[in-house]
């Protein structure tokens, strides 16, 4: 009986250690997605993922965060939402992010 209880306790301890690690895994993410270290490096870059124009409210999705004008992300404040770009400002610089890379955009 003691051996059974020890085995049960050991299994419970292992399960409790594995469960939090599994909670950090997104089951819907594609295979081959970068490791946590690579994802942390991407947070240093600001990536404009989407622009949504609503009735009087224009929002942008940057690094998975939904922002409206005057919201902040890191050290930057969103100051303008355009058709294909957004403008961010910090105390020292101005950034313009585009939904598509410049090589994909077609000049008219």
C-alpha cells in the first residue's frame, strides 16, 4: 500500500509540473512556430497586422494588440490610422508602419 501511495504521489507531482507548461502552448498555432526566445525577439519589432475602419473609430492591430488613436504600445503612441499605414510617435522618433512590405505595394 505504501508503494502504491508513493507512486500515486510521484505521478501527481509530475502532472502538476507538466500542466503549467502545457498551458503556455497554443494548440491552434501552426507547427514550426518559433520558440519563446524567438517570439521575445519579435516583440522588439513592431508589426502592423491589420487596419480596421469603423464608423468613426479606426483601429490597428500591432503585434496582436488592438489599438485606437492615442493608445500606446511600448514607448510609442498611435497618432494616425491611414488606409494602408499607421503613424507612431515616441519622444524621440516617428515611425510609419505599413500593412504590406514596400516590395508588395504597387505605386500608381
